[in-house]
C-alpha cells in the first residue's frame, strides 16, 4: 500500500476512474539527457506502464499507474534524476525555449536561467498555482506572457549610420514594418519595434550591431478559457537581476495573494502599480536599473 502522503503531492494526479494515477515528472525547460530519457522508459516498462504523455508545460506524464506500485515507482524515478513534478498550488515546471545555444533567433540563455529559477523555486507551496515561462525572443514560442510570470529576451539594434547604404534589406525582413527607407536613409519607428533583433541578421553587410540583451518580465498572465496577457513589470539587464526580481515576485505572491482565485483575477491595477514601485525601489541598492517601457516591448 502506498504512503497516503503521496496522494497529496502535485505530481500524483487521480485519473478519471479514481483508481489509477497520472505521474507528472519534473523536467525543467523540457530538457533531458538521453540516459535519463532511456531510464524513464525502462522504469515505465518495469511497472507495466505502456503510455506516456508529453505536456504543454514540457513535462512527461506516466499514465494509468496503479496505487500498488507508487512507492517503488517514485523511488526509481528519483534515483533516475527525474522525480515527480508539481501541479497544484505550487511553483510548477518552469518552461523555456532552447535559447541562444541552439536557436538563431534567441537573444538570451534561456536554459541557464530556467535552471537557476527551478533550483530556487520549483515545488514551493503557494496560495495559487504559479507558472513561469521563458522565451529567448519576442516570438514567444513558450507563450510566456500568458503565464503568471513571463520572461522574454529583447535585443535593441544599433545601426552604423556612417556605413549603412540604405539598401532596405533590414526593412524587408522586419516583421513589424518598423523600418522605413526615406530619401535613401533608414528610419526606425521606435514605437513599432519589438526589439527582436531580426534585422541584425538580415543586414547583408553586418552594419547593424546590438546592445546587451534585455529581459522583459511580465506579471499576471493567464491561459485557459479566458486568456490574458501579463503586464509589463520590469525590464532587467542581466540574468542575475531576473533571478532577484522573480524571487521578490514569488515572495510577494506567497504573502499577499489569497487562495480562492488565480493570480490574474486578484491582481488589481492599484496593487500591481504599488508592488512594482516597491520592487523598483528595493533594487536600486543592488545597482539594477529598470526601464519604463511605453508598451510591452518598446524601451
């Protein structure tokens, strides 16, 4: 007979028949080495599990697990380095795209950041479910702004005006039509620029450079039947800044949010503005400089 406390863990989810369980694994950013992946398959076969499910939050679920094998199954998964995940009022699996190690469009090292946030916050008991998602650029492949906490990599282009020929190639590739050519000269509409940096790759002469990456942090996003885009909370200048700010957000949620509704339903305009101002002030001694954007991406 399995330990009764196992049923209280977020990674053990009752199935429709109330006799079997879904076992959700902890897989930060959806990344597993091949040995761990092979280990999951071996464990599943040993305990009679025939099907798995790859979730939208980059985790793996083992399906139709009987209660009689839970203790041994979870011990084997822990030994394999793939312990059970979280699903309830906790900080659940942190999602991320592959980042600049693999994707040519990504601005930031998403996997490094996801690992740091996972080590600090995964599985923390919270009054509400807290989802954190990271995208390496404004393409938003992880739908990060539809999460309670979203992080987006930004890159501001810097054109070498003395060398630019005004050929218009960068404008042709700009998805936002933010680059115009007027009288043979390039003009950037700052209000339309999403800071994706795609124009940097497009320049055939490599006359467009870029500043250090920025990290847009959004708060209060929501998926589900009434989706909502998170509000711009802060634009940080380094990975360490992001870790510091996210820690403050999670602590604030733990201390200030009630458990009867999801975070976006409780976060009023006044509370958001007040908390954002407090965080900005608290970060000044650490040398973290924020930028107030005019919209979600323009700085």
